[in-house]
């Protein structure tokens, strides 16, 4: 996907005796990247001091809860 794309989507097209085409609405790459960074914050704060690779952190997933406000 690229900036300015009207309808972001991922497409899977299988050609064969019974062709299959599937389109999944998506999220623009920039918004998805920002979401991963924001959702990683709690895991980074819980990590030990020093340089930590993403592979050493728990898997990042969507924060589907209300975040406390200060």
C-alpha cells in the first residue's frame, strides 16, 4: 500500500480449476506502523534496562481496552 491509496486492501488471487479471489480491507502502512510502535510501549517499559530487540519482547497486539488517563 502507498500514501494516497483510496481504499487500502490486501488481495489473494489463486488461479486454477476453481479460481479464488479474496480482498481484505486493510490499514495504510504508516498508520499500521504507528500502531505497532504505540502498542509496544507497555512491553518496552516492562523490559530490562539496556538494548532490547523486538524479538526479545512479548508479541505486540492491539490494545483493545481503555487506557487510563492521568
